[in-house]
C-alpha cells in the first residue's frame, strides 16, 4: 500500500517564483506544478517591475530592455558558467536527481520502506502556483511574526506593501517585499494577510540586493536550500526583451538529503545522499536545442506559438550560459517565473521537450552536511 505516494512530499518545491508589483498582472491561467499543460489565455496584461520604478510596460512591447539584476555582479546568480569544468560525476548525479521518493507501508507490520522511482518528465516553468509575489511600494503595513524564532525583523515592524497583493498560504505563503529604497528584499515564509490588513508570517529573511545572494553554511531562509526567493526568477521584462542575463532557479525531484554545496546554506532534499545536492549548478549542454514536447495523452507534438518559441529560446540561452542553481525539490524539474506572468509571455510548457538528460553538472565544490559542521573537502 502506498502511504504518501510518489511525488507528494516533492510538490512543495515545484514552485514558481513570482515578481508581482504594485499593479498585479491579470492572470487567467494556473501553470500547475505537476507538469500539466495549461491552455494559453487570450488576454494580455500589462506588468510592472520594482526594477522599473513603477513604469507599466505592455506585454506587446518590442523595445523592452532586460530588467535590473538582483545581487552583486560577481554573485553566483550573475556569473556565466559556459566555460566552467563539468563534474566527472555529472551523469550519475543527474540520474539520481530524477528519482522521486515514495514510502511503502509493509502489510505484515514491518517498517516502511523508501523506494525511488525514476521519471523522465520534461522541464516545466511555474507561473502561478508555488510562486513568490515580489512587491514594492504601498501603504506602511504592520508585519507580525506568529512564532518565537522570527528571523530578521523590518525597521519599526513595518514594510511598504500594496493592499491588493497578498501571500498565498496554500503555497507556503512565500512573499518577497522590496523596501522603498530598493536596497533590501524581505522574504517571508508562511505569510498571510490578516483581516485587519496586517501581514503575519512564521519566518523572515532579509537580503541585500547589492550582496552575494546567499548566506553562510547552516543559515536558513524561506527556501529549503537557504537561498533567496527572488534568486533566479524569470521576469516579465526579460521575456519581453528576449534576454535573460543571470542563472535561473531550478527544483528537481531527488535532491540529495543531508548535504548541500555552496551557494546553498541548508537543504530539504529527500533523495539519495549521493544525488545532486541543493546549491549545485547545472547547465544545458551546448548542442541541445529547444524541442517540442509530446502530449502524453495523444502522443502528438505540442505546438508552440511564435511567442512561446521566442521566450523558450531566451530561457535556453540563459541555461546554456548561466545555468540553473538547484534551490529546492519538486515533483518534476521546475523553473521559477514571476507569478501571474501573462500567458501572452509565458505559459509553462515551452521547455517540456527538455529533460535533465539534456543538462550537465558544473564541477561541484565542497559538500556540507546539514545540519552538521563537518565539511567534506574536495568534492
């Protein structure tokens, strides 16, 4: 008898990160975390970005410029890896990263047994579920912690938050607030809007947007890997410009349990300890091109619009040059887009023709145990 079933505990990480701003883009679609193919919406919405200081840019704009990068120029999020060495264990690490974890209850009263099931699901881009609203500007709002260990605290217990953009408690209540000066981002875990208009949460982590974009080993954040929610987001301005100049965030089914590599500072991986650790950087192989996915029900190729191919090509270019950093675990290999991105920009199935077999692991640094203090050098 299957107790939890394959993938159930992994659904948490099949997240989408979202950049939402004072004016939230209209959304008529959910990009599901289970890899289902959503239908394109006929509506197009204007989007606003904190990096554009409130300017509204229509989705149809053809003169859009890439958005301002988060974090320092030498941050792992902003450095290319197209010429970096490949880890000699790359193939084995990625094979184990595809394994979903299931627990089977023994009918004879024996101990539950962990089983691993290898999947071949294509790369999905979340746009609504498991995503992080990133907001800037709005009324000064009381921020209230609901537990003893609250993490960082905002100045005076308040942050500027728009009244019409809320955390979604169904998806860990992820929420990222950029302060008025654009210097810091405050990530919330289990955030929610209360009836009195305040926002409560169970943990907060402050990130300097001019900093490295990662913390010290054993530090935690709203993510299991200890990495920032805004790190590696696919953002509207980038899709409009057709240019992404940073590493992306990715979740995989079987991230290693108990170990991580930098820039991660912790892990919630539940795969084999010898699997791909959180914090690892993977990149698309140089000879891989964007392929159309096959519909599992009909066996036919999924047709992509010209716009889908355009943004798909931009994401592929970023994955070749900057790669993707493993930030969490997920039901299927999952990238993170800003929440409520108009479907005229991104649907979610653009890259489902690609699998983890199309990637290679950039040479790993030292591995760290979590929670522990032992460092395994030379790995």
